[in-house]
């Protein structure tokens, strides 16, 4: 059974009661909320996720209106995990965005069974294209564009790099966060994609999410092998340009964008080194999705399983957990 | 308090029962332990009793994850201590390492699975200024604002918390284990005199076992940070079980408490460790501690009720309607214990209107938490 | 700086390297501090030597450039641009034995 098998009313009463329990990638989320309409957003954005029958949930999270007089003239939402609040309350219309950010916080602060990098990952023919995320890079737009053209979505925000299978990336197919102009760009580029509620005036400007395609969610347990590391930059009017860059410098960028590189110590270092062994690295500038997507398809199809990949498979001693 | 509210403590007291937990109980346990900063401790107990195979698959990543965080914290504390002791070697005076960092340095079981929010060191009061100067040169700087700064320097038993500019590690530099204004007056000279040298560092000492327990008890039962109440009680339990294997430890514990003017917190420590964590305390020791440290009449009953609320995991399911009031009363009490009332009034007013010092300090620590728990918080690659 | 000064990577704070063919920079990771550094290939070669054994500046120079004379000027450059810099970063230590 999937989330959307329930009617909105049935979901609402689950969420208001003991909680809606569903699978998101490798995690089980138990969601509760006293907000009036949260079921509608969840059904739209997570509708194809499997319902979980497991009695252990990785994250028990809640969205509620904080108490106090403010709730009458400035309604707000509060995200909590087991009574802990990682963020200050946000305006009520940002509830869904807050759920997304809250879940990001749960994963990035508590799941050190993976090396977690702030990056989007998409897959084609079993090979993963990783796009790290310095703010304003336009990686989410490109990620949404690639996914709308049939690439499989592994993640838009949190790349889960395996510590057990060197170089593999675990899927966490969740909505893709689009900001400001990207929302209209994707609406126009891929009108068939589902776009969720729009939150204005967030810390990141206007935010809306594009739902992960059902196919990406259905294949959520398949890993992908890291193969391309691309640092995208959206430059208005620019033609597509793909320029090779050094692995050592790319390593530094990924470490910088990692949430738990340092928690993992040597294990994290070895995992990241394996990713760089596997990946060809490029700087990318683009402005036109119709131009850049075929170029990336060509690039990944031509790369195949590289000599570096074969070499690394034979000489990787495997990181130990010291 | 119902059974679910004390689940974490009852399992820490009898870890063999971890072998038979069903999934819904694991679900509750992991959440309570995570909020109490005791998930790493649960991992260590599972490992010690070789129960990992009995842990359901979906639960395991949470325990492994907590172990990794705890090991990283331990490694960081070791690294920082190496640096700090090197910097302070120029003082040519003993440096006593306190609390969690001491457990790491002395290789005590209490360090296993523990996470740290700061490092605590103590030097004799006359060396404090020089120590601060040496640390400042090496990028350890005061992180408090000017009111906090004055408050610490005038009334407290430590400098305002220092923070490493690059790694953001927090350091509390003490010259005593209680504020100068506190009613109880443990003599720092006696602590230094009994301190035990640590192999490998010419200037490093840890408190002797009895003083280590007394300090941990004082910290827990005289401080306002019940945020870490559960973890601190587990520290005490682990210390008592470890040192308690030696009869000589028990024989001198109560009299040492009396000498150090710390009979009251020692009584609370023994009572609540025994009550909540089944810590084996010899009957005679308990009776002696009660005779010297037990509050009289209805106060004893009230303190029982207060601490029973404040000590379990900081989790919504461990809370009843009395818990918030209990925590507030204990907060007031901690300030009453630290300074005479005429000093407390302006301080409390100042807190309410301008600068809530301890709340703010906790916030600072909490701020570190979202990014990756405490110490290693913003310590990303350059 | 006396001639008998030796430099070494303290085994308590080991370094891990990641390097790829044809690149002029190397990643050096110190797990105890959590610091990651991007350093020149020459710098990495120096660190690798000092991780294997404590060496004087002269010995490092001779290992890197076996056919060259360790003139004072070259040694000063090695000390100032590499050894002292690495020491400040906490990557290596020196002993005056």
C-alpha cells in the first residue's frame, strides 16, 4: 500500500492521531500534526511512498502551531522531533517546507551510517551524477530538469554515500526544492510534473517543491555507482560549457559540503576518496536546460565504467571502523 | 511517573533485558536515549553484553551512528587535551582535568559512549590570569558578553567559557568546583592535594576517585543544567560501579564527603543512583551518607519528588504535569545554593530583563547541536 | 634553528593522503583534529617522509633532491615555506635532541 491509497480525510485522521508511518528511502518516518490541512500536502508530495508496517520508526516528527496569542494574528508552524525543536517557528504557509527542512535535519544530524553530502544525485544506466550545492548554484533546477527527462532521482539535498559498498550512493527520493525563478522555469520545461504548495518570503525566498517521480520512488532501494561529479552554475544567457577540474580540489569541496565528514573520521575520508576515485570531475555552466541535458547524457553514456573504477574495485582494501 | 517514563533508566540498570526487547519498546528507548544524549551509552552496553545480534535490523544504524559520534567526541577531547596541557605546561603548575574529559584521560569506563559539550580544567586561583593569557595566544578566547563576563569573574568558580576560534570547542577553566559565593565550601587546596597524576603528561592530574564522585554529584545536584540530568546520573552510576569494586573506596567516601563539605550532594547521588539505576551501594555507606546528608522532614520528601521529575530523559513522554514546576524550583534552588539571597535578587532580575545567562549559555550549546552534536559542530574542513 | 632539529609527524596524529595521477595538489587529512588540507605535491612528499621517520631539514632535502647540494639558502626555504608552516598547522612537530 502507498500513502495515496488513503483518502485525504483518512490521512488527516491518521496524522492527527497516532501518526502516518511511511518509507522515505531507507528511513521510516512517523508523522503527526495538529495542523488542519497537512494531509493534503503530504498526499500530493509523498503519495507514492510505501506505507510502513514496521513498529520501529527512525524519526518521530510533529508539526504544530505554537501556543500563545500570536497564533491568532500571525499563525505559525513549529517542527519538533521528540520534543526537540531544531528551528524557530515559521509562518503557517511554510509548513510543508518546514517539514522538508526538519527531515533534512533529522537525517543529516543522526544518520552517521552514511557519509552525508549536501548534493543532488541523479542516475542513468546505474551510474550516478553528483552535483554538490554551494548556495545559488542552480543544482536543484538542473536536478529537476534531468529528472523530468527520465533520469532517476536519488536525492535533491542529501547524498547518502555508502560506507559499506565503496562508491555507492543510496537513494533518498524526496521532493526537489525549487527556489524563486526556478519554479516557473520547471513549470514551463516540465508541465507534467507535480509542484506542491508555494511558500513566499522564506529565508531562501519563494520556495516550492516538485514531487519525486513515482518511478524514482519505486526504485528507491537501488543504489547507484558514483561516476560523474559536476559543479553546476546557472549563468543567464550562457552557452553550455563543461570543463574538467582536479579531483583533489573537488574532494575539498565535497568535504566542505558534507554534514558528517568529521564525525566519521578516517572512515569518511576513505569513503570520499573512493567517490573521487570513481568520478570524472567537471565545472559546468549553463542557461538552457534543453541544451545542457543532452550534453550530460552524452557525457555519462560515454564514460561507462571507467578504468579508475575497475582499478579501485581491485585495490580498495575497504575502510574499517577503527 | 509511569513505566514508560522510566524505561531508559530501567534498561540501563539491567542491560541484559535489552536482549528481549520488542520493536515498539526499542522505538521508545531509542527516542529517550537520543534526547538524553545516552544513545552512545546504550550502544556500549549492548556491545559489552554482546547483544548486538539481538538488536532488530532497523534499530542498529541508530546505535552505530551514536557510537561514531561518541568515538569522535572522545577523539576530539583527547586531541584538545593534548593541546591544552601543552599550552598550560608553561605555568609549571598542576592542571586538574575534570568531569568527562577526566574520564577520557584516565581511561575510565564512564568515558565509553559519552558525548561532551565542553572540556573542564582546574588550576589554582593564583595561576588563573596567566593561564587565560597563555590560552588567548593559542586562540582560546572568552565567548561571554560583558555582563556575563563580570558575573563569571566576580561570583563564579570559573572563567567565562572560552572557545577555540577555529574549532569552536568550549573550555571551562575553573579554580574551584563551586562558586565562591556558594553555601557549601569545598576546599580547592584539598582537591589539589589528593589529585592523582596522569601518565604521559607531566602537568596533568585527575581528582582522586572519591573527589571525582563528589564533584560529579555536586555538579548534578547543585547546578541548574538538568538538561543533562540523566546523563550525569549515569556518569555517577558508572563511576560508583567502577570504583566501588574496591572496598577502600567505600570506606572513605562518606568521610571524604564530610571533609569536603559535600555530604548533601553525596547523599542525593547515592540515593538516586540506587533508586533509579540500581547502583549497588553498601547498606552501611548509604546509612552513613543519609545521617550526614539527608535533608530533614518534609524537605526530604519534596526533594525526592523534584529530582524524580528532573532526572529522567528530557523527552515529552517522561514528563508529567508536575515536571515543569519541579524543574523551575530546582533552577531557583541552584541559584539559592550558589549565592546569598541579597546577591541573588539583582542577578535574577538582570536575568529576566537583560541577559539570561545560563539560559543563553545552554542555547549556545544547543546551537552547536543541530549541526552535529556539540564539540565537532562547525568543525568542518577548511 | 639548530642543525640538530628533527621534524616528524606525531604518530598520535597520523595523516591520510588522497592523490591522483597528473594533479599538482594533494589532500592531507588529519583525523584527530578533523582538519583537511589541500597542499602542493611537493608539500605532500615532505609530509610523507616525516610520517615515515623523524628527519632533519638536511635529510629531507637529500631525500627529495639526491643530486643537489643542500646549500643554506635552499634549506632556509624548505624550513620557512614547508616545515614551519606545517608545524603551525599542527601537522608536524619538532624535537631539539
